[in-house]
C-alpha cells in the first residue's frame, strides 16, 4: 500500500541553511518517490536547494533544486528506489537562495512510501 | 506487426481510420467499468477546517485513482488536506492540497493520481480540507476513480 509522510522545515532568513532529521513511519519499507514543495515562490528564480539522504546517511542522496511555481500543472514525485532500514531515518538540509517573496516560509518534503 | 499484416492491401486512408479506431478501442478498454465517486466540501470564506466521510458504493470493487478539483486555482496555494482510506492514512494531516490538484492545462484523463490503487468493499474514505483563508466561498471536490471489477 502506498502512503505518504512529510518533513516540515521552516526557513526564517535569506541564505539560511536548515538541517533536519526525521524518523519515517515504522511500517515504511520502501521509498519510491520524493516531492518538494514550499508555501512561497519566486516568479523566475529557484527558491532553495534541498538535499535528502535516507537510512541515517547510508542510503542514496537526493539533491534537488526547489524551483519556481511547483504546482503550475500537476505535481509528480521524483522517482527514487530506496529500500528502507527498520525504523529508517531521513536527514538533509534546505539551503535558501535568498529569492523568496517573504520570510519565514515552510518547505515540505514528501516521501512516497510503501509498507511492503 | 499483426496489425500491419491485417491492414496490408487496404487503401491508406481506410487503414489510417482503422488504426485510429483500434487505438481508441484499446484506450477505452483501460477505462472500462470505471466510474467516479465524489466527496464534495463547501468551503466558506476564511481559514476553516472541514472533514467529510464517504462510503464507497457496493458495486465498486477497486479504487484506482484520486484527484482534487477546485474551481479557482488561486485558492489551492496554502490549503491543506488529509486522506484516510479504510482508516489507513494515505495523506497525513497537513499535506498540501496542491499535491492532489492538476491545473486546467492537464487533460481530464491525466488528472488522476494513481497512488491509491487498492481493493474496496463499501470502504470508508475520510478526507479533511483546510482552506487558506480565501476571501470567497468555493467548493472543493475529491474525486475517486473506481472500478466495478
């Protein structure tokens, strides 16, 4: 069964680097996709760089630029194929580019998970 | 290849028409026995949280997709939602509603998200929707794409 989990990261100032660590739900066995989204945007420039690594640093790293208007058509996840350890964690950082229309803003990193 | 052999010897125009009909037939079979169920929420102006519970129709045996429709795209930014199917969390509370939303530039047959493919049998679908404080009332409709088989 597919289900979702998200990590919420607040960026409070221009140029800030915010580190985060989150525990994924215990039933999650596999991550098949990642979305990144923010509650603000810039019309022409990228907002931030988001980096995520699974399994306490031993899994694959996803490094993605959080771009302009992410909901302009249809949000589709970046496909990843990441088996998860028992009680897997995810950690990473959000590096702000100083382009946001207003601060603070919230970045949400969504994980498309499977329990099998 | 079989199609090409079958069409060999036919006038090009007739062959083209036949081919397009075959493609349509294949496309249709994918959506055979597919029906929609709706969970409609009337949202008042301002930031308000709503919850709705829906039981799927007895004739529907499988849910294959979900989509969120809102008349005005401007209201989707900042709105959040949650979806539970059969008391199992699919989207946790606080998930941005724009994750289930496709804009008007997406064709109708591509608007559905296929994250929720599972068997159903008069299954309870619980949704919540929290508006972003938009100044006018509107309707938020969750569509469930269901199959009879």
